[in-house]
């Protein structure tokens, strides 16, 4: 039996474990097991290439290995159903993400939708190098072997999937290498003298492996994957799912080898280093080993495409530090610029680096396995000669950037940053300053107590080292909907695919041909997130059409949202129709939602058939509702729709008439219950009464009975102050309660000190009553004025904040009505206030005396003489008003007050005169 090339390393680690722990035990088993994992992975007949996602070291090693080995088949750890869209990467500028999207679920919980799987691709990644080589090299086959997007969600726990930076999506983390053992990560960060995992990985893995040979790279990556695999806790069965994922991939590779007849020696398996160190042995390439049962996919329909990604989105998805992906890209560019490595690039790829022709060379033979770990682990990294020049360039450029952004930086600051970077690297036991040392030094030397501009020094360092690159999907790779949007907006004269904010000015009178562009822009406002399309001037409401519009169009910044919109339909009109139909037929839909859908259908679609369908659904939802929470929204929207149809149509649609009659009967039925229910506010009850009052004439003409409303009001017996005042307003509107009786009741409330603290709630109820009874507006002004006039300061001052907050919360849209009425009632100048008499006081003075009391004598003059000459006419009018015709003859004096009261006033004439003087004053 041939001895393993790692026997010496295994013995060395065994001795080290014994010296460290005293007795070889678990530590020795872990260390020797890691060596066994490396030995097993490198001894497979099918060559395994371990990678770390978005690692420049992995990308450089992949480029070298592909040119040396020139494999005929590449098995890639990526969702197998994403393979048809790989060729569309030619039309994009990286980074972009491969996406699988599903909205109509069949086989998954309904609450999971929409389902979204993304796999980001950057230029400095081993996966892109493999894809570019396979697609542009004749005779090379690329096979994706990881679980399909459907299986990704099949294997998730039954709770709702988590969200990621790329939206509500599950990120496919190819080559995810991060310790799952928190204590291990903390230990590595502490002893490595770094702040976060990205910095540790760059210092101790990326930089040493950047120039390492392939065998060394491969052994080190498998060793790290084995370390994280053996020390990671099996939380929630994650390790078992990982092993099933590995069995899935090995099964797919065995199936392809069996059907294609490819030689395993001419194949390459690209997977994460964590999976390369797998202990799943029985699923190798031997034919006698059993297969892994792969469950069938569900009936869910999946859509596939490309969406723009960015460095910041990738960092958030993988839990990396901000700027780490940009630093990795800068490291990759630096290694490429040195020469010796020629990366692969797809033909037609939009990139700053021109594509290089792949040289023809003879495939290298597989070399015998040899131990490269021992030398790598014991050899310190060598200082690169170009590091000092690069650091000097960074220091000069960061000072230039800082000055452009308002910092008072100078050459002295550049020198300080250079020296501080070297000092920090030495304090952290590093052979040379890293970009992270440079960032810390720049912040220390340039950043002062304030940031003069929008960007701080740390952000400027990220921009200097590459910035947050954002990808772009080319026109040919866009879904039909996105292409249709760009084509229809072409008359604007902008290249909307550029990442810029375009200002579009539309004069629809001068150029009616721009009207379709205006309609499409309003549709995009309704469908896309805020900021993608923003109207500056112009509006789109019922009964309104702008003749001039101004727009800020930033579709290039929101290309991802536009692409995902394309997964829902072929045109934006189709997408909006589907969304509206789905919103009104979902289980939680309400009549207010349906009326909003009707309004959107009129504004954006113009389809009478579809609008009537939505209107009929609104009638059904209103009849089925058992709550009145949305009554204010229903009232506002149906009023607007009725006004629109009355202005544009010869007759109301049938669904509008049914909605009014159904709503009249529905709200009459629920009114008594709503008045006494504690969970229904005054605002909702007022909206119900407003619907019944404003729609009464139309409802009665359509066959409704007013007795329903009268009976409902009689059966209502509220207890809370606001609803009591609201009931009084409804009774006034129906003629059951007169204005004089309302005044008497309010006077009684103000005279009762126990009721005064709750009087703001009565006022709020009266204000809400303006919805069904707008004629009460002068009376409400009178009630508020009387409260201010009669309440003492010690009661009024604590009472005012409660009144203001109550009105703001419960009747904000009705307060302007009161303010306008008060403006008409009160004098406009300060000088007129002294002589001003409130109209309600004059009205009370002019009221006739109650029946049975003495009435004042009629004053003289021609009018009085005419009336006295024809008493029959006066008696007839008095009879109509319900009064007796007991009038004093003209010129007859009023009799003195009878009884003890009169005698008392006669004995004290001075008191009577004093009271008269006060009244005259």
C-alpha cells in the first residue's frame, strides 16, 4: 500500500497536539482528521477545485488551472436550472446576479411567496472564470450540478425563509467560507489583531495564496474547509442538509458521466471548500455505490433572468465587511496588471478590461500528489516590492479625494498616512500594510471632528480602492417587458439604461405624440419603487389631465426592479391588471381596496370591462363586510368615483347604483351596533352617517326606504361623549332635534362641572357630525366660542391641549371647514371686535317668549300699525308656527310683574336701575 504524502505532516500535528494538550485526544483527532480530509479530497479520480466566493485568490488559481489542465467538462456548484441563462452574461456589465423567481406557488406554503433565488457573479470570482472558459472554448461542456431553485426551498425548514440584501431572496452562496463556530471566529480575530472576518481572510489567506502554485492553493483551501466543517456546530440540522446537498451534486455528476462517457481525468469539479472536505464517501464515482434519491420538483412555475447586483449587496448577503468585495476586486486587478495571469472573459462582455485571446497549449498532465502544506504553513509571507509604491499612490490619491470633498488635507497628511499605515501594520504583526491598515491610518490622520461633505474618509477610501461597483444588464438580456418600456420611452431622447437621473419635459399640447410616454410614466410610478420615476410637475387623478409635465427618470438606478417586473407579464398594463385582480380577490380584500382598484383601472388602463368587473367585486365585498373600519376610505372613494361618472358619462354604471343601494342598507343595519361598540371610533361612525346622508337622494331614487335610517337612528343609544354628539348631529339632520334644543343641551353640558373635562370629546363629535350634517358648521363655531367665553382660565388652559390633540387625531380634514366659517363669522379687524355682537346671541334675543309668558308690546311705526289693523292674518301665521294669537294692543304698556317678585322690585328700585346700567354697558 502506498504511503500517504501527508504522513509526515500528520505525525507533526500529532506531536504538536500532544505538546499542547499534554495527552493526545480530541485535538489530535481533529488535526489528523483535517489532514485525512485533504488526502481524501485530493485523491479523488475527479479533480475537485475548492473555491471561496468572490475570492481573488480563487479566481487567479482558477485561471491558471484552466489554462494548464484545459478540461473538457466543468461541473459547477450552481443551481442546475440556471444554466440556460448563462450565455446572457455576455450582454451585461458585472456584477450581476442570476435569478430564479416564482410568484404563483404550487407545493409551497402560500405565505412564502414570492420565491426568489439569486447567485451573484463578479469578475474577480472563480465561478465567472469557469463560465467564461467553458462558454467561449469549443468542445468544453459546462454542467451545473447543485440543487434546482425548487429544491432549495423544498429543503428549507417550514418557517418563512429569511430576507437578504437582494430583496426577499435566498442567496446561493457558492463557496461560502466562514466559521460557523462563534468562539473560533472570535479567537481568530483576536489573535490575528483584526476587526472582522473579511480582514482576517484577506491577511492570512488571500494575500499568501495570490502567488501560490495550484497544488498549494488546493491543499490550503481544503484544509480550511475541513477546519470549519469539523469545528462548526450542527445547528438545526444544517450539516445534514449540507451532506444531502453534496450527495445531490455527486449524483448529478455520476449521471452525466454515465450518459456522456466523459473521462473523469478530463473533468473538473468546482465547489466550495467546505464541500470539498466532505466526509460523504459512499457517493463517489464508483458504479457499485448506491444512488441518492432526488425528489421531483413541485408544480411551481419558475422564471429566470439576470438582475444587476453590487459589491455592497454581495457584502450584505454574505455577511462581509463593507468595502471587502471592492478590496478583493482591487487585489484581483493588481495581480492581473502584474502579468503572469490572463483571466478569461466572455466575448462581448461589457468590461473595462479587454478580452484576451486564449492561447493554445498542451494540457498539463496530472502531477503526483505531494505535501505542500508543511512548507506553506511554516514559511512566512514575503514582502512584495510593489507594496511601497502602491501605498504611496494610495496616500497621494486619498489626500486629493479628501480635498475635493471639503477636507483641509495637505502633503503632510499624505506623509502621515504613509507612516501611520506602516506603524499600524507593524503593531499588528503584519509584513506589509494592507488596505485595512491604510483605511485606519487615513481616518486617523485626515478625519477631524466633523465631516464637511457627504462622504467621510472611510467612504473615500472605499471609492479609492474600487468603490461600490454596480452591474448592468444589457438590452438583449432584458425580459420583454423591460425592452418594451425602453422602446416606448425612446421618444424622450434619453439613454435610459445609463445610471443617471434624466429630466424629461413633456408639453402635451405642443407635442401630442408624447402622450403615450406620459401614460407609461404614470404606470411606472404606480408599479416601481419610489425614485425610479418621479413626477416633478403634473398629476394624474380622476377628472384631471396635465397639459405640461416634468419628470425625473432613473430607470438605470432601478433596473433590477424593472427586470423583476418583467417576470410578472409581457407589458406593464398586463402586470397592473394582474395585480389589481389579485388584490381584490385575495381573502383579506375589502371594499375600500376594490374601490382603489377601480380608480386605478380608470386612470391607467381605460378598460370598461375590467373596471365593471372590479366594481362588481366591490359590491360583493361591501355586502360581506361585518366591520366598518374602512368606512372613511369607502366614503371618500365612492364620492370621487360618482363625481367622475357624473361629469363624464350620461348615466351611472350599474355597479355604482348597486354599490349605493347595498351600502345604504348595509350601513343602516350596522349603525346601532357601531354607536355602542367600543372598538369602533367616532370617525368610522361619522363616515357611515356621511355615506347615508350624501347618498340618500340617489339611494331613495333607486328604491331604498328612508325609514331604514330613521329606525336605525332611533335604535342608537351611545354612551361615549363623541358618539353622543354625533347622534345629536344625525338627529338634527333628520329633523328630529331642533337647533334650539341643541343649544340648550350644550349649555347644560357647559354648566355641569363634571362634564367640562370631557367637553372636547363632545366638540370632536360635533366636528365629525359635519360629515353627515354640514349645516351644523355655524353651530359648532358657536359651541366652541361659548366654551372659550364661559370657562374660567383655570379650567380652560389645561383643557386647550386636550381639545387640540382630539381634533388633530379625529377630525383633521374638517377643522379647515370650521376655520373658514369662523373667518366669516368673526370681525376682520380689531376695532370691530368691541362693537361686535355674536349672531347666535342676537338670534336668541329675537326668539319669541315661550307660550304662557307675557310678550313685549309691539313697537310703534307703520309696520306695527299695519299688523295691528289686520289681526286675523297675524293669528293665521301664529297658528302655522304653533303659537297662540295673544297679542298686546298697539301702544298698551306691559303690565308690571305680578305677585311677590313685582313687590320686591318696587321696594328696591336702585337695584333694578343698577342692573339696567350693566345691561346698557
